C-alpha cells in the first residue's frame, strides 16, 4: 500500500490480540492501540483513523457503548470483535451501525479480509453520498436515482415507492448486512412498527421483479435472523 490506512485497535480480551498490531503492520497498515473505550473515542476524534476494531468488552465500558457514541458524529467503519458473541448482540451491533461483527475464534487472514471489505465499502459510501443524481450498477441491475428508475438488461422494472427505497438502500451498501429493523426505520420512518412480515412481502416482490430465479436470489441475499445484503 502506498498510503497506509490507519487501523485503531481497542481490545484486551481477544485471544490473538497481541498479534494484531504486528500483523496489521506487516500487511501494510498503520496500527494504533487504545486501552479502553474512552481512549478509543478520544483517538477516533483526534487521529481520524480509517477504520476501528472494537472489542465488545472493554475495561471501562461495553464496545457497543463506544459504537453508539461514535455513530453520533462519525461514519468511520467499525468492526466489533467478540470473544463470547451471541446472535442478539450481533444484531444489536449491526442495528447500531457496526460495519461487521466477528466472533471468536477468528484467524488473522479472515480479519484482514474483513478490514479490506469494510474499507472498500467506506469508499463506496463516500462516492454514493453524491446521489440523487448518480447511477448505481450491480451487474445486470442498474438503478438511476435521478429518474428513480430501475432496469435489468436495459429493460425497465416497475417497482412501488417502498420497493424502490429498499432496493436503493441495499445497493448503496453492497456486501454489508442491513438488519430488518434498520431497513424498516430507513424506509418507513423511525416510529414505524417493526413489521418484518411487511418487509418480507416487499422483498419477495422485489425479487420477483429483478431476479432470474427468485427462490435462488443472486442480488439480494437473506442473512437468516438478521437482515439482507446486496451481494
């Protein structure tokens, strides 16, 4: 890497924690370390790292508390590392704005791949913020946010307003899992009832319109019990 991406590491109970800074440096990153949650918040604010790795358990606070605080003022990619993670905690972290959630045990190569993915998505998100006049292309699928139109192989696809909003939301975050609750809030509003059946009905309609085989979707993948992601 010519310009080294800065990675903030805030963890203390992960099995391979001691190896992380060295592994990151070996792979072309510039590691920074924070010993607790308050230090992590301060360093994200002062050092502006490119990505942060936060332990779910820090000496002074839960890693999700750090995530909640940072998300009030920064969109920095954040990956939660958990030694004893549960599905409930994973869903909560993703709902709160985490870019990824990794459970112990995990290997350094897998973590490095997640970091690369989160950084790529961060660049894509920056590019996509210029919409509404942009065009998003995902293989055969093209979304023109200026004209609110969707096409497959240059053939127009007719979506309802909410179907279009769901599709555009997922397309803006390719590869990132968006939880059911997050999608519902973004499409129907923060005070909407968490009606996942309504979301599933809309998703089924979207898949019928954009997928060659709706029962084996290639564009929008279901993460069972969590949400959806644009493949």
